[in-house]
């Protein structure tokens, strides 16, 4: 079941936080799946505001979706750095409760197996997602089987181009990433996907109205029992 919530751009954070708050209030020791990128930032700002207003994340556990391969944790484009800067350092979530795939592991195959094992032991109560302009979720690019587990991926040219704005030169954009698989994402009890801006309108349309097919990884969410999609008006423009 997909619930679609369309709000003004400035209300995306609040609308998304409503979903997270329900889970946190019901289960203060819940497990959250987290995403990076621009889409969840308004949500993270609301999570920080709620912490300042007295909400605690002390007993929360988190698992991130993905990480670039080869960027050290200290690199300002690593997802480790992103999560610490935009959320973890601002709230009382203990560092040892946070999990992000390690893109600097010497043996990435082993690292994928390690992360997969962690995920199959964990029960994610709510998974936060963004969506790529090509319909990807996490770094599961078009063509990825819906049963996939944590794996390394070669990023498509479109994703490399979309990400280039964050790097000095396009050659600096990593070409490989490690990502939670679609099969693992679909195991979350609830899913919250956030999409904003006109660049997402086509992908959002395909996710909701197109065929359920590997050509649009986000369309896999239509088979999930509890998905909330929070959109601003631009991302919802083609629905
Ligand atoms: C990030 C991730 C990606 C992004 C997607 C959209 O952890 O998994 O799938 O959600 O690329 O990125 P933004 O939000 O920057 O447009």
C-alpha cells in the first residue's frame, strides 16, 4: 500500500517527520534505515529540532543504505561524513548504534557479506529513502533484481553526472558504491520515500504509475504493504 502525501516544498521536512515521530513514540528503541543526499535533509533538520525540544534517540539503532567505495570517512563527500555532519553529531544517538557500509574495507565482498548479515539480524522499523532521477533507490540502479542483497555497484553515467555537482571535477566522483539491496530494503516494516524538485517528477511518475519492473527500481515499493511517499508539488507534477 502506498500513501502519497503532497505538500509545499517548505513543509516536506515536517510531513516526513510525522511518519518518523509515530515510530519513535511507539517504540523509543526502534531501528531506522537512513539515506543520504538532499532529499532527507529537511527531515533530519526536523529530527534535530525535536531532539532540542526533548526527544531522545538514545535507544535508536540506525543502518544507512549506502556508501561510496574508496572515499575515506573524513572525505566531505563520504556518506559517513554526511551522516555525522547532518544528523548524528546533532542528536544523542550513540555512535555504536549507527551502521554504515564501509567503503574503505580492503575486501568489499567480505564487507557486503558482513553488512548483509547485520541487516538480516536487524529488523528495520522504518526505512527512509530518496529516489534517483533514473528511479534508483539506494544505489540499486535500473536492472537490479528486486531480491538483491548488499552488493557493490558501478554507478551509471547519469548518477555520476547527478553527483558531480558535489565534487570539484567529474573525475573525482567515485564510480563504485556499496549499497543495501532492494530485497533488504523491502524487508523494512515501513518505508518513507521523500522526493522533491522537478528533476524527480519523471521517476516519481514511473514509481507510482508505471509498470512494476526492474527498469524502475523504485517501482518495487508498490509490492510493499506500508509505504509513505512525501512529495513537494514539483516532484508530484506528473501524477
Ligand atoms: C542516498 C541514496 C540515493 C539518493 C538518491 C537521491 O543514500 O541512497 O539513492 O536517495 O540518489 O539523491 P538526492 O536526495 O540527493 O536527490
